[in-house]
């Protein structure tokens, strides 16, 4: 998290922990209402797996990765999510895939790579650990997607989101305190500016988006739900246009390929 002078306000660990704390706190009323739904140790463990792999670990892995990689490169690497979702679904849960779905995944992956290349935003200043962090994060997403689809079908999307965040809320708060987040807020003159940004990210990009995404997973296939991650770079480009960045014909063409891939996956879903 940076100021307008590009000076760090919070470390990557602080951003990851605070993001979960804010989102978990926002979802707390829903969690308290749904806590009776944790009817057994098995359900608790399944929700813990979703919380750890779908939110806790990726929150820290992505923030660490972007200390050495551009957001564009991170967006491109996010295309591993559908691939891991397919591998886990087929190998663990015996999912059946159509050729059309595999073709759609391939089209989407090509589109994302072309979009990032067209945007010329592939700077890499870190090392292999940053790339590995992104790969592990997308593997975690693949695990979480399959866990939601195949083991928590009887739960509503807000129940899964809020209860999984309830489980990881306290560990995240402990990490935030251990990383001297309170001291940073007290001593850094730009801390509140950073907190507002993290708060918006937590509420809109994490809590609200997660409920919608869990609903998508429940109502569609894992392949289709994971393929919507291909739309993330497109949204990033559109937001960039809003803030005055230019878009070229190559980017438009790449976005068209991405959307085509998502369409093909949806067209041929089981």
C-alpha cells in the first residue's frame, strides 16, 4: 500500500491481515446468524479449508507476490486458477469435462496472456519466490472452488463466506498486531489514507464479491466459475481507462478473445 509519493504505508503482511480483518468484521453479523449451521467437526473443517485456501493464504501470497511483480503479471498468472480447478475436480472429485470446456479454458488463457502483453505491464523486479507465491495462491483458489461446489452444496453463499471468514478472523487479527499495524497507524501520517483503500478493497473486492462468487460456484460448474477469473484483467483495463489510461486495438482484440473463452466454457458446461 503506497502514498502518492510511492512510499510504502503498510507492508504486504499488514495489508493481507488487515484486509481479512476488515472483511471478516463486515461479515460478522451474518456469521453469528449462521453459526448454528456448523453442525459437526466435519463441517467446521470444510469451512476452515475454504477460509484458508480461498481467502487467508491467497491474501498474503498475492500481496507478497506484488512486491516483486506488476499487477499485470499477477493478473496473467491468475489464469492458473481454472487449470488447477480442473485438475483437482477431475482427480479428486471425478468431474467430467467436455472438449468444449477445455477449448474455452485454452482460449481464455491465450486471451489473458495477449491482454497483458498488449498492455506492456509485465515488469518483474522480484525473484522466483514471487512467482511461486502466485502459483500456490491459484492452487489454493482451485481447492476452495472444489470444496465449495462438492462438499458445501447445502449452504447459502453468504453462510459459506461469513463462516469461513469467522474461522480466519482471529488468526488474521493476531498477525495484524504482531506486524505492528497499530503502531503504523499511529505513526504514519498517511496511515488513514491507506486504511480507507484497504477498507474499500475488503468490503467491495473481498466480502461482497466473495458472496457473489460463492453463489456463482453453487449455481454453475467449477470450470465456469473459475473461468470468470479471466475477466479480472479486463476490469483492470476498464478501470485504467476511467482514470485516464489509453487503450489500444490489441487490448480490445485480446479482451474479445477472453470473453469468447468464457462464452465457450459456459456454452458447453455440463
